[in-house]
C-alpha cells in the first residue's frame, strides 16, 4: 500500500518518539509534537509529521538548542518578550501566552516578541490559542531568504507567513494563515519528494526563468503571491518581525544558516487585541454584528478560510489520518538510526 493509516494518538506517539530520539528535552518534545499533530489533524500535510524530517536535519546540523529554557521579559505595559535561547519557538510561545493575554486584558492591546527561536511550522495554532481567550490575534515571522521580490529574480524575502484569528462566541474562531509567497516551501518540497511538477508561478530557476520543476525552484527562487501585493506584505513582515523586535531578517537568517539548510532562525511577532478593551460592555453586541459579515459570505456558497481545516478535524478525530508509506518508512528509519 502507498499509505499508512494512523490515529491522532499514534501520530502524537510517533512524533514524541522521534523528537526524543533526536535529543529534544521533554518540554520541547511535548510542545513541538502538538504542532505536528495539529498539522495532521487539519489535513495540512506540509505542516504535519513530514516536518520531523526537517527537525532531524536541523538538529543534526547543530542549529537548535535541544534543551533551551526560554526566558520571559516584561518590558512594557503592553509588551512581553520571550527569549527562546536558540530553541524551537513552540515552548517560548507557551511561556509567553499567559502574559500576552493578561496585558491585552489590561491595556486593550498587547504584543509578544519571540526572539532567538528556530521556526519551522504554521502559525494557526498560535492565533487559535490567542483567540481561545476571546482575543483577536495577528502573527507573523520571517524565515530564510528563499523568495524573490516582485520584478526581481534573487531571493530576499522568506515565505513570511501572516496569520489572523477572530473569536466567534460558541464556535471555532475565524482563522487564516498563509505564506506571502505563492505557496509554502514545504508544499514544493512535498512535490519534489513525490516527483510531481509544481504549478506555474510558484518559482523560478537560478537565472530567474519560470519553472515547474520542484528541485529547480528550490535551488532558484520562490515567488510571492499576487505580484507586488504579496511582495509588499513580505517586506512588511521582514520589518515588523525582524528589525522592529531586534531580530533577523530572512537574508540574515540564511546567512546565519551558513549553508546548513536548517530551519530559519530569528523572531516572531504576535499581537493580541481585546474587544472589551475597545468596546467595553458593547463588545458582545459588535462581535454579533461581525457574524452578519460571515453569514453574508457563507450564504452565497463561499467558504470561509479555516472551514476546511475544521471539517477535517471532525474526520481525523474519528477516522485518523493517512500518511505516505515512504514518509512513514523514513520516520521509522529515524527511530532505528
């Protein structure tokens, strides 16, 4: 068979065993594994246990501190900083989240900067975690310089994702999470592993010529979505989650990598806005008005971002997930190696 079916508990167990074998401390194992389970649960394969291969390469390259203990810094009434100390970002986020929520409640708006972290995953778990507290959330992070600016041919930007979460009383939050590149780099890597061509517009070769070959695009440059619009958003992420918080740009991150081809190193910015801080007792009334906007979209048959993932959760919790046999065998190889 070309695929293997696993329950989510089996996915979690596999992720924890691989990460433990790779040498991560128990706290990091638990935090990172839950991110990978979320990717499989939501049928977002590029962000699921495939990323264990990415972790393995990064760890073998010596580009992540396996037992890093993040440090919380209370720098201002509306600002919290967490120094990840060279570890994966998930544990730093968990440490800082309560302070971010508390500051947003007190000030109406707050920001959390995560510095000196290794970042390889999607942002939706983070904005969902913030929205679960009834707060509006926005998150972004640079990565490695893999993406050419609109009109250019050489990489300057990272895939530079932006994620947004809006709390919806009594139901899952409205969430979107997308790369400002035409696709996530992991999607191109999955095409490469499967020997499949990529769509036109995802990347160019080393000379800037369009290509549908995944390997060639990975060696050349990815492209932004929407031309100059995606390029401008990419630049925004570079600035507000790089120099603004005292951390690396995507070009600096890939220079720091020094050819190891490990996961990006740098920072992440997360904003939290409290509707009650802006609206007081009228917050519930205005959140209800927002529901009319969502209804106007879905009533005409259009789909809200995140609905597909929520539908997938119902299936995968019940039926489990399928992963490619080759990927499963590769992960078993990590346990045996």
